[in-house]
């Protein structure tokens, strides 16, 4: 099912934003190379892990919690 324009606009406006509750701050060192690395990590994880094909989508990746986990996992 194609994503609605409003959904895409929300993704585009938030893709580089990651809030870390434990540090009570925005992780502001996110750039396109970091996102690319996070996406590669995410796709590797979801295709070899416990996820099903229905989970593999940009909206799942862009979920605040999922994105934060991928940021830390991809970085370390």
C-alpha cells in the first residue's frame, strides 16, 4: 500500500531527529551518512532477525524508539 503524502512529509521532516530520553536531549550529530549506515544496519537486522516482511518499511524505521536503537547499534 503506498504511503500517503502526509506520512511522507512527516518522515522527511523527522528522519534526522532522534530524541534520547535517558540523556534528555536531541542527538544532533545525525547526517545523511549516519542515516545511511543506520538504514543498512536496520535492513540487515530485520532481514535476518525476528522481524517479518510487514515490519520492513520506512515508517517502522523512523519510529522514535526504533530509530534510537538503530542509532546506538549502528554506532557501536
